[in-house]
C-alpha cells in the first residue's frame, strides 16, 4: 500500500488486488492453491511445474519434519501454559469460595474477585481446547 498510495486507499482494495493476481497465477499453473483446514484459508505455493524454474530453495524432507516438530512443540507449549493459567485461576476461585464459607460477612467484597477468576478460568479452558484441536488436526494432517 505504501508503494501504490494512489491506487489503494483501503486495505480491502489492496487485498482484493493481491488475491486476483494470485488467482490468475493459479489459473496459469504457476502456483497452486491449497485449501486450509475446513476451507477457511487458502495457501498458495509454487506449483510442481514451476519449482524447477523457481530460484527459491527447496525444503528437504528433514527440513519439513523439523518445521513440523517446531509447530507441534509450540502448540504443546501453549497448551501447557494455558492449562497452568487455568489451574491457577481455578485454585483462586476455590480459595475465594473457601474464604466466603469461613467469613460470610466478606461475601460481597469477594464476589467480584470470584467472578473475575471464574471468567479467566473459562477463557483459559477455551484456549486450551482451541490449541488442542489445532494440534490434533495438525498431527492428523501430517500423519
């Protein structure tokens, strides 16, 4: 957009321009389109005919496996991180519940903290489920 400020006044116009050119290259056979998981994203790559002509380095099987391992490891790290966060939030909510049982006079003061940590625990559970789903789909795709 910086290169063509007069042509693209909005990001949407630039995105459409790029997409149209990618589609044209795909129709010409220079690149191929790969539909993502559940058809949400389209990834373009050099087609097999143009790989010989391409000056881009080709990934070896070892490099692809290494990249796959890195992606799986990153997803597993995120899952561990968010599980830890979720468990800490759950422990905090239990502490607030315990405190209210021991000191009912403070229930009104503790209520907002309790609700906040419960919401955080739910959010972390959602993230854990999301990353676990991504990991299982990723592993299934490359198994």
